[in-house]
């Protein structure tokens, strides 16, 4: 593209406002996930205070009650997934994220008080409300990413951004054991993330923006680069923007249905491990809560590192045009979902005497799944940048039904937490689902923009970006202003 080349040759900031937004979203997602996963380790301390700080209350809940408590978050989470995409388009991603982080933080801070007043029932209600508030997170972020990420940088920026989920998981799981054993006890795993969330909300209110046109601090050069890239994609698609969400067309598109199924398969395996690793570590591998927390966080730390390492290589691979975007998505998705099939099955045959091997396999299973960032996880924007938030809401809603069911299935099957045979069934289910999900993505998945796509990107107070001379003039004006 001549225009994009002209802009690139001009002096773009090395670290632009799109990168600032990406960093803010990274830490915002980190805080959100720290409040989402804190209960995975926290509930171990709440049910056995001798393993943490015995000065705080202990609750004698059954395994089924424990599963209900963990699943309650996702019951609320799926309620706002589908409408959240429309809300983000209407009110802007900035407003939606501000709401979700603020509300979730306040509920986190109130949780210890709520448990003391209403036991596990009130805890379930609070987690439901927290999930309800967090339901708009991913759709809002997808909507923002669709406005801020140039087509050439979409995969890499998406990977950096969504790695915040694993980073928050690592920090929370890694520190939760020490926090539960500290003088602040298990309530600290709710207080600290809540306080961090409120701090992030203030920074986001100051620096966040829903799109380049809403950002006063962005340079003309960077804004021209982003919007020309998105406009070029719009022109190549040659579609008119629909006034309403084309629900029927979306649900009859094989590529979308394959994406939805793949998302569900990934989520089943991911959340089975995320919510159950601490229990598996304690019951089968015999790890105490401190080593349990650190070892539980290791897979997610590896996931973050691997995702960051792969970003520049994947971007170079995609820019080389060796294969089409569709083939690229399928290659990386296969790596991220079919290698875990092998490790899940292997985990099913690991005994309690092979705890080191179990940790290695858990680490490989979780970390290699980060490669799906370059597969299905960015595919929503491929199919329709305009409706990306709605598509994310749809697939996330369906996928998080898996997040509700998976812990309940564990509670139903694993009646004896120390039984490797019962855990083997859990690992086999996750392996089978991942295999089938990626197989469907290989057969029907696509990165082609769909004919029902629309684009609402509008350039405010700028000349149309259809002439490279306009861009050159913008560069010169900015240079003179500096």
C-alpha cells in the first residue's frame, strides 16, 4: 500500500499512543484476572486455615459446595457477554472498561465481609455480581483493539494485550499463598486486587481512549497510519455498514460457528486447569499452600513469556505472506490446541510419586496454549472489525458456559480428590474437547472478512486519507509544531 508506506517512511513515534493503550489494557486485564482467579487458591485457605493463617475463619464446605462457589462467577459472567458488544459500540470501550473494573474492585473489597455475614451463599451472590460486571471486559477490549490496531499489527498487539490475563493469573496465583499465610490472612487476596483495580481505573480515566479520534494526545502521523490501514481494509472489503447486527447471517456462517466451537474447547481445558490446579496440587501431589501457589502460577508465567517471545516471529511470518492469513491462523491454532491434547492424556497417567513430571506437563499444557493468541483469539476481528465486540460476546458467552460446567463436572466426578484415576477422567475430557474443537476450526475456520461485515470508523476533523500528499503535509505540520 503506497499510502501506508508513505506514513511508515515518515517519523512515527517509536512508542505511540496505540502502544500506551495496549499497555493500559494489558494491566487492566491483569487486574481483572487477578480478581477472577484469586478464589482458586483462596478457597483452599478458607476451607483449611491450618494450611495458611489459622487466625482467620475456616469454612467446612463440601467439594460440591466449593464447585458451586467457583462456578457462580461464570453464571454472572455469561449474562452480559452478548449485549456488551453493542454497549461498547454505543458508549465506547473506555466507559465499559471503567465500569467493569470499578464495580469488580468494589465487590472484591466487600467479599471478606460478605462471607462472614452470609457464608457460601452470599459469597456465591457476590461472585455472581462480580462476574456480571466483568462480562463486558473482553468485548470492550476487542472493540477498542479493532479501532486502535493497524491491520499489520493486529496479531502482535492482541497477543501483548491478552497476555495480561496470564500475567494477572501468574501474579495472583504466585502471591496468593504468601498472602494467605501473612498477617492479613486470606482476606488479603480480595483486598489487594480490589485496591489495585481502583487505582487502575483512575489511570484509565486519565489516559484511556476508545479510538484514535477520541485521543487528544495522539500525533497526526500515528493517527494517519492507524486509520489509513483500517480504511484500506474497509475499501478492499467493499462492504456497506449494516445498521443492525445481522444475527441470522452470523449464526449461519461456518467460519463463525467453527470459531465459537474452538473457543469453547479452549475454555473448557483452560478453566478446568485454572480453577482446579491448586486442588490437584494439594490433593494428588501433596503440595502445601505456599509451594502450591507458586507451582500453580508457573504454567501461566511460561504462557506469558512464550507469547511475548513468539510475537516478533509471528509478525514477521505474517508480513512475509508465505501463507494466507487463514492458513496462518490454523497453523498456530493447531499448535496451541493439539499439543495440549497429548499432555492432557499424559497427565492422566502421572502418579503421585511423579510430582515433578506433573508440574512439567501442566506447564507445557498451559504455556503452549498461548500460541492460540495467533489463531482463534484474534479471528473475531478478522471476520468483522465492526462487530468484533459482538462476536467476542457471543463466543465468550458460549465458552463461559463451559467455565460453569467444567468445575461442576470436576465436583461430580472427583468425589475423592486424592484419586489419580478420577482426575484422569477430567484430563481425558479436556483432551477430547480440544481435539474436536481444533479439527472443526481446520475444516471450517477462515480469516476472510465476511460479507455481513460493516465498518463504522470515521475520521473526525481530518481530510480523507486517500492521497499520500495529505499524509506528507500532516508530517510536515507536526514537524514544524515540534
